[in-house]
RNA sequence: GCUUCCUUAGCUCAGUCGGUUAGAGCAUCUGACUGUUAAUCAGGGGGUCCUAGGUUCAAGUCCUAGAGGGAGCGCCA
């Protein structure tokens, strides 16, 4: 008999018809006469109730139907006699596909901490919480592709292995086929990469931006969406060693249009979640964060603040003058600490902030220099609770200015001739941003730790599963 | 990487001033109950108190080192 997904079965009104569902048992309860199985197949956060008459199905058979077991249940779809669900299935046959020994199965019906579930990450997708998170994660990926596709962007695949060492976004994981027990070194004691797989030092990418710019200089509007790797020893609830990043790059736009894009894009994703993940968001709202849905709604209803760095510093210094205490100083030229960002976003404005025009010393070499010669056209989006969710900028398209900055910073560009060629041949004004996918997930799900919004998190000292 | 906290039953956690046989809730098992909603009720089993040293008549408890985990900070997305 053809299997019906539980999501569909719960919507059906074909009372009296025979139906088959397959899934994993969440719980079973009952008495000598009747037993109730809560069954979930991942198609929805909701379970379907299988009612088992013990005169029809033996206790011997039912013994194997424990929390975590996988079963196929056939029966008659009926209006529920009990409260709590509209429909249920009066079972006529139950086949056990796979048992789950209650003595060793790590998931129980009740109370697990997020920390514990990380230790059983291979099974945690079977929990309500992770089912919800993973369905939302899928939806956010589809929302992102849909947004860019509908706006005329092309999905551009940038390499995961790179030989350019100057992306400046942090420590890289090296990629080599060399025998690490017997490294060939030259007369200066340097490792000789000439016989390595790529003939030079290679690493996993920390950003697809530089290659993305090449795409934008031909296709006009592109975006990347792929895994990104940082070997930084970051131990926080907001960092992963392997994460997914979205990086649109757009020719012929300026700062205002870049900010419009950042804001419109984020609102589109949040709106998508509210519209397409209502059940899952409601669960997360009920179980973890009673203000989640209201917070998501407020983001799409509100206009983001657009705040030049210099004005931000003025606001912070005014606050300090009025007695607000911060751990770190914030004078013009300093990078803002988390506490400063949070003050602006959560206390002063109480809404998302796009901060612009940062001192050039605290930003990357490729950002477009303003006429004041002191600030660059960065456009970072700061969100409540998350902090920086987007890092964006207008790019410096002038070859001489870009080279001057590269030389001033002594960035090794000998392997980067191809990037500089974008400014030598048909250079164009352009801009783009990077969005950490899991940071978006943190915001949309209300989860507190980034390790809980990706199926198998990689962090320092942790690469199980 | 820095700071700080935590580690006791399958899970979540109590455990007083260092003192007899280490407890609870949930889970699990057994039994009861004619429709339950994380069912309820009764009973049973279940412990390398993270590891290694040390102090002490006596250590889950105090000290030292280590391991694992969380949080804050830094770096960043």
C-alpha cells in the first residue's frame, strides 16, 4: 500500500479510508485495552496518533514499538475521539522496521539539554527541536536561492580550495597531500611545496568574495552560497570552523543600493520563514523563546537604521558622558566591541542598524575609500542578540587606489594578479556583502548557540560525526 | 587564545561544617487502569561521584595537575 506522508494524512478528510504511514515512534502510552502511538516522519513537526486495539494487535508485537523505533502502520483514517488532534489512525496492521532498545536509545520522551543533544548529534535530528530547525534551515536556503533568482542574480560557484593567502579573513586550513612526517624543506628551512598536489601552498577558502567579484564583472549580478572554513580558535556561541556563507556581488551599484539590497534580502528571508515555517516557528516560540515570532515580525515591519560610524561613536560617547559604563573604550578609530554594538542595536535604537563608513584602518583593503581619505564604504548590518549578521562594502574599483592600499598594508599579492585584472580591464563600480548562513539561522530560530543550527557542527577540538 | 563556571544514576539536578549504607524528579522495567495527549497510580532495578595524585583517623565535599563541556571576551560571518 502506498505510503502517505504524515503532513498529508493530518490534512486529509477522507474519513473511513485505508491509509499507511511510516515513521519513528515518539511515544507510546495506554492500557490493557488500547494503546496510543505518537508517530513522526519528519514531514511536519506534528505527530499522527495511531490507535491500537489490543484485541487486534498482539501485545507481543506492540512490545517492540518503543520510543525511537521505526514502524509502518496501516489502518483506517478516522476523526479523533479524543481531544488534541483532529484525525487519527485506527490500526489494522503494524510492521516494525527497526527496533530501538529502550535501555540504550539515547533520546527520551522528556527534557534534553542542547549540550547533551550535541553529544548525540547523529540522532538529534529526530527530536522535535532539531526537526523544526532543520526544516527551517532548508527553507532559508530555498528562500535565498529564490530571492536572488527572482532578482536576476546568477548562482556562481567559487572554489573551496584556494592558493591565495591574502583574503585576510582569518586563519586557513591547509590542504596538502604531502607526507607530514617527512617534509621536504629548502635551504632556508621553508617547506617546499613545488611537489605538493597544486605545486604551491593551498588552503580551504575563507571567502568566495574575490572570485565572486570576477563573476560580477561578467554576469552583472551573482551570488555564492557554499561552505566556508576558518581555522580561528574561536570559542563562542556564534562561530564555527565550517559554516555556510552567502555572498552576492553586484556591478553598477553604490552604497545606498547596497544597503537597500541588504535590508530587502534579510526581510525577504524572515518573511519567508514566517509564511512557510509557521508550525516549526510556533514550536520554537512555545518551547524556547516566547518573543521569537514577535521579534521576527518586528524586523520585517521596521526600517533599519542607517548609521555612519562617526555618528555611532558620537552616540556612544554621549552615553558614556551620561554615565553608561563600557568595558572597552570607544574613541574614533577604534573597532566597536560587542558591548558597543549591542548598546546601539538593543538599547539606543532597539532595531537593526546598518553601520557605514568605517575608518579604513579597521576594515579590509578592498573597500572603497571615501573622499575624506579616512573612511571606507563598509555597510555592516547589526542585529539584536546576534551582532554582525552581514559584512558588506562598496569595493574600491580604482586600480591605483587599490594598489596603493595593498602596498601600504604589505599584502602579498603575487598570486593575486587575476584579482587585480578586474581593475585593469573594464573595471566597474560594484559592491557586495557576506552573510553567515548560520547567523541568519540563529536569528530566525531564536537558538542561542550556532552549534545547534547546523546538523554537524565543527568547532575547535570537535569534529565528531 | 584570555577569563570564569560546571562535571554525582540513562537524562536533569540536590548533596549542609569533611563523618554511618550517596538522594530526588523524569526515563527504564514490573503491575494496575476502557480514549491517552511529555497519561496517571503503585513497586523494583540502576552509581568508576570526570581522571590522576595529595591532605586527613575519615574526601562526592578540601588542595594540585589534567580531560571534557558551557558562558563572557578577543578574532569574525
